[in-house]
């Protein structure tokens, strides 16, 4: 292996390690959010749980909940897969559905208004 190849290989390893560290931190944040959501639900604070869910979506995907609702399921799945967060996203979506049902709402959040419809 040449010095140049060694440097390139080292940089790729560091980038891979940084990506892995980022994903681990992100998943830990979602786990903490899910624990907070469970606590809020047990205390009957469903509206606050929904706020926590919205914040977790933002952390996980970099998108607000309203923006997520504009995306089709296939697009959302592709984004989650690209970021490696399919399982945490599924858990957040399940928590959101449970909270909404506890509030007497549809499990599916309403679609965000499309600005083109105005």
C-alpha cells in the first residue's frame, strides 16, 4: 500500500467512525425521547408527548412533523433507510399513533396542508 493509499484509507475509516458515532448518538437521543414520551403518557400529558415526538422527528430526520406528513410513505422510508434510522422512526411513529389514539384522535396524523393547494 502506498502512502497515498494509506492516507485515503485512514480518512475513509475516520469518516465511517464519525458516521457511526453520529448514528449512535442519534439513536440514544431517540431512546431518551421514547422514555420521556412513555413518562408523559403515563402522567396523562399526551399533548406534551406529541411535542416531544415532533422534536424527536426533527432530531432523527432533520424534518419537522408537518414536512414529514407531506412526504409519501415510500419517500419517507427511503430517507430513513439512507440515514440508517428505519427502526427508530418506526418506534416514533408507533408512539405517535398510540398517543393520538389516547387523545381520541385518528392514529394517523392529518396531512399537512399543501402550499400548492392555496
